[in-house]
C-alpha cells in the first residue's frame, strides 16, 4: 500500500504543466532531497538522545557520535546512486 502511494506521489510531483513526467534529473533530485530530509529527521532525535546519554555517562561519546553520523550515510549513498545511474 505505502509503495503504491509513494509511486503515485512521485508521479504527481514529477509532472509538469503539460502532464508529462520530467526527466531523470528531477527524479534524482527528488531522491536525494527526500533522503536528506529523512536523515535530518533521524538525526534530530538521535542527536538529542545521544547528548542526554553523554551528559550522564561520558564513555558513551563514541557510540553517540557513530549513531548520529549513521543517518547521514543514507544521503551519501543516495548521491553515489545518482552518480552511478
């Protein structure tokens, strides 16, 4: 259900005024933009939890840093996919 909905939303977003779908550049921009949006949303909650954990125990700094950086790898991977395709 959600995959069909995402496909339909993508078709609506990528249409121009004539009803034709825009090129692959627009699809790539949409993919990277949505990946960046999702990474920012994930980093918001992970970052606040990591700072709270580090305030109580300084030994959790490395784990908090790794968990904060993990969502950003999604954006890097999306950029790699765009370059390869």
